C-alpha cells in the first residue's frame, strides 16, 4: 500500500457504486492490501474479496467481526459499515444497531447545508414535499408502463390507473399544508393497493399493521419496505443529511426522512412485486431475491440520489428568488 493515495479509492461516485453487502458468520479483515471476509465451514477457511472501490455500504450481521486494519481501509474508500441483526434491515424493528461513519472521509457539506437552508421555512418545505411526490408519480408511470414482467401479470397504466395518477398529481399540487398532503397520499396509496389486489389476487385487500397479518401480500409489503428503508438510509448517510429533517412523516418521528425517501420507489417497485409474488405463492426468500434483482435493474438507488439532490438544488433556487 506504499504510495497508494486514498483519493484513488473514491473514483466511483457513491451514487454509481454497485454493491451493498450483508454478511453473517464471518470475519472481515485486511490481507495483502485488500479487504476480505473469511468464512469457516467443515474446518475449511474460505476468503472472499470485497471490491471496496465499488461498494457503498457493508452490513455486518450475526456472528461477524471486523479488524482495525479493515475498518481503516473501508474509511479510506468512503465505505459505510455497521453492525445489524438478522436479515440486514434492523433499523426500525427495535434491534440495537450502531453505524460507524468513517472519520477519515471529509464528506461534502453542500447537501445538508442546502437541505437545512429551506427546511425551516414551511412554504419551501411544502414545495419540497410536493416535488418528492411528483418524483414518486413519475417513477410509478415509468416502471408500470415499461416493465414487461409486470405487464405480463396485468399491471399496466390502464385508463383507471392513469385517471388515479392524474387526480393525485392535481391534488398534490393544490395542497396547502403537509397534513393535507398526507391525507391525499394515504387515499392514493389505498387506491393502488385496491388496483393491484383486484388485478392479481382477484379479491379485496386490507393493509394491516406490521406483524398483525399472516397473508402473503402484507408480509411481502413489510419485507420489501424494509429493504427500501435500507436503501434510503444509505442514500442519506452518503449525502450527510440527518434523518430527523423530514418532509412529510413528522418532525418528531425518528428516522422520518428515511420513510420519505423510501416512498420515492416503494409504490413503483415494492408494491407491485409484493402482489405478484403473493399471487404466485412465493416463499419469503424468493420474494427477497426477486426484489433485489428488480432494484438493481431499475437502478432505484440512483433515482433516490438524483431526487434528493434535485430537491436540494431546486429549493435553494426558490429561496434565492423569494423576498
């Protein structure tokens, strides 16, 4: 590693990095100038390389450890890592979790400064919330109209759904407060549930609170939402925007901005595939694998990054022109 500049490890932008790792029952270490994870099975040791230049987050699950040398290399590459429970998505299920932000990385302050410059003004925060919902609608139209697999199952932008999207867009733009926006959003999501359930399950559907229902559709929605929350949290960690400065989910709710950012892609991706996999009677692990593949194909993390960054810059321009 002599003569190796840490800046060379940051050639790939975080928004373009491909990998998020969830590791269990292994040890992460530095060996020969690389970060590896070691597993032991049947008294045999196996080493696997982690391409840190193209990695954004490493989640260390049950039975894991990390060496100081590996942590130092991850910090140099700007890779966020943390300890979590089983499944890799424990941020909101009550388990204790500790994320380690690399201290050797000077994270750009521009995004948190832009975000906070408009967040304290009610009018600009409302504009940002409306913009987030517009991006949400655009992604639904893009995915539901062009995804062949969903179209094969009958999920398309039908006249009925198109009318629903247009109506929500109109009501969204006319909303005069965040509370009104939340009411409109809740009504819109129920209509999406109804449309997907009628199309795929040929039955009525009631969204249950987490853990209170045993039907597959509700279970898959919970599971998929947690994956979306993990991606949203990763985006915010990289941009350096605290989770407390939410747009819609409440100023006092812990992690509220994570839910806001996850909403950008949940209805477009998690919702339809939850109902598709429920209609196929898939197993939980099959649904997870399917959703991870779809996340990668649709580049949902890129879309989250672009949306948050756009909200930052647009609302700062609005602030500059207002008296």
